[in-house]
């Protein structure tokens, strides 16, 4: 039954990703909005719904390891594993704006989280490494400012729009809703069964959050990115990952820390370094090899780096 449910979940993920990308593409064409912004908002935020549920639940239950570990683990998984796998299959292209604005801002958001959450360990400020309610409100304000800035500064796509039967807004919205439902329900099936298995083995909440939950709640991003890249919608694939990472830190941890201050005691310096390194690696690929591309060999390096981090986590059990 467990295997059957996992297969059902996988099927829903694939079908949901296909419908979501189709609907989002139609909305982008009709509104004249760039595919990156659609990926960053509708797709990126939508595929982060599982992370939102898990982290808010962790905050409500005063389990900071679950709330923080899920977001940090998901962001590392998104950047190093999902973009790594996607670029191995279909090399992902970037724009100059991605290189100069979007990726550096994602890196800056990761650094902001580390500075705020680990201020005592890094600078000796405060009584403990905690993300306070005030800092949570600050993260939410930064999120709002960046969202408004992204929409205001994006360049509208020019060109002739393809005519298609599905190019009707109600149908596109239905595709998006059905796609998100399939992604979220499918990933929840996986996460539930995988978490039960991990708890039976007897591993820590932090380990479950940074591996099982992070990987499981990132399955929507994985499915959406691969489907988008296979349709040569690289900007939607990249926007999905960067949007999810920014949403995870600024909105999800912002909301979670407003509910209850989140202790970073379960997060060590290696986790922080890998989180920042994942964004730095993405920025590096924008300037090496074929500029503004993540080539297959670069994707392989990301997968190897991700594997090394998971090996480290397993050796700490």
C-alpha cells in the first residue's frame, strides 16, 4: 500500500506540473508578463505551499528544527539538486537580469537569514541564535518590497502570441489550480509516508526536516522545473527555483517567526555555509563556461556538492 501511494503521488506530481506550466504559460502570453516573473510568482510560490504548511505547523507546535530545517533544506535541495538535475537533462539558460539582479538578491536573502538568525554565533549579538518576531516582520517587509520591485522592473514580452484553444484565461486558471492541487497532494502523500519511515528508524527532527521533509516538499519544484525546461521555458524553470527560495526565507520563515521566535540552535555552521554556497555556485555559473547558462558539467558539480552535504548529514546520525 505504501508503494502504491508513493506511485500515486508521483503520478499526481507529474500531471500537476504539466497542467501548472501549461496554465502559467497561457497567463504569461495573455498578460505580456515575462515567463521569469510567472515562474517566480505563480509557479514559485505555488510549489512552495508544502514548505509553507510544514514550517507553519512546526512554528505552531514550537518545533524550530522542523520550521527552519525544512526551509534551509528545501532551498539547498532546490538550488543544488533540482537545478543540477534539470541542467543535466536540459541545460538552463539565464538572462543578464538574472545574473545581475535575481541571483544576487537570492544570495543576499540567504545571507540575511544567516545574519539575523545566527547573530550571537557570528557577531556575539544577543543572548541566543534566534529569529525574533521583529526580525520576522522585517523579513515580510523585505518580501513585499522585492515582490513590488520585480513586477515594476520586469520587461513585458514583445512579439506575436501563439493562438491556441487553451489560450483562454478561465481554462488557464483552471489548469493552474488543478496543477497546484496535484503537486501539493502528491507531495503530501510522499512526505507523510517518508516521515513515518524516518521516525520509525529513530532519526532527529532536524535530520528529518533537512532531508526527508525538505526533499519531499520540494518535489513540486522538481516536477515543475523539469517540465518547464523540457518545454524550453528556461526562465520559468529558473524563476520557479529562485522564487521558491526567496518565498521560503522571507515569507515562510517571516510568518513562522512572527507566530513564535525560532531558535537556530539546531542549525550549525556547515548548514549555513552550504545554504550560501548553493547561491554562490549559481552566480558563478552565470560567468563561467557558456555565460548565462547552467551547462551539464555545471549541473554535475551541483549534484556532487549536494551529495557531499547529504553524506555529511548521514555521518552525523
